[in-house]
């Protein structure tokens, strides 16, 4: 796969102007963007329509965790916007994930990804909310459930990728936030890794945020990430 297609730049911005500036600076270098709850709440769906209209692929990171009917409605709305990926929360169970998959069938380009365990969580955090076992065990448990529900793939940390690829097989999408170039701070991610390590372990995509968006030269930073993925 072309490394440019494997890099998703996270527009974790609190306003439309900042997001637009990043997209403008990156120009044709970046094909794939992530919009999460912060930017969607601040700027509304118009930012998604604009990106899709400019020929960009869009990962809408909603982490849907609601009753199945509401999840299905949100997925249909995402499909109508032209997004390529949307996330549901694996902790919602098989009925929620199945509802999302069923709703996506009307949109051939839409992929449903299940969040396993967010990259900021540790074993202690799982214990606090009453989940037995380790993060590693929970990631695989939810990934198997997501596959049973028909999800196209999962969201997990770079450290989870090798086990997930072995479990899910060659065709599943494995999208990894929590990546940073060597020497950079992992910020709030408790289970980080480098883009190259994630792809080498079997990730289909890596999500990069401040590595690119807060760089003095976002284009140069993006090219560094892309170069790090080259064989």
C-alpha cells in the first residue's frame, strides 16, 4: 500500500479555521483525515462535507456507544456525508456493532471499525471500571467480538497490532492511534509506538496528530512520517 494512503492525519482542533489551515498546508500530500468529537462539535458536518468534496478520505471517529437504533441512525448519517470509516465502541457489545454494520451496507465505501481499548487506558483503569483481565486480554476479546459482528476492523494501540493481526487475519483493518516519531513525546497515550513499528507489526493505517498538526512545518513533518514507513 502507498504510505500516503496509510497515514491518517487527526484534525483534533477546536475550530474550523485551524483545521482548514492544516489541510491547506498539507495540500496534496495527505489523502486521509480524521475528524473526532471536538472538531465535529465545534464546526459541524460542513467540515466533513468540505473535505470529502475536496477528494479526501474521511475517518469519522465517533466511538458510538448508544442503543442500536441510534447507532444505526448515526452510521447512516455518516454514510450520507461520504465518510470512509466510522467508529463504534466495542464495549457496547455485539448488538450495537451489528446494528452499525447493517446500517453501513447501503454505503459500499463505508467501513465500520470497533474501538477496543483506548490508548490512554492501562490495566489499572480497566480494574477501576470492573473489567477483569489485562488490557491485552480485553483488546483481543473485543476484537473477536467485533469480527463476529461483521466489523471491517478495529482501533487499537500500536502495541496491540501483532496479536490482533494474528487473531483477525490478513484482511481486517487495524487502525492505530498513539503513534509518534522516535524521540517525540507520546502525550496522553499509555501504549504508544512509532508509525514504522505499527505498520511492520501489521497495522493497515496509522493516525498521527500533533506530530504533524503542531509542527512548525506540517508538510515536512508529514513527509518524515511517510518516509519512516518506506521499506
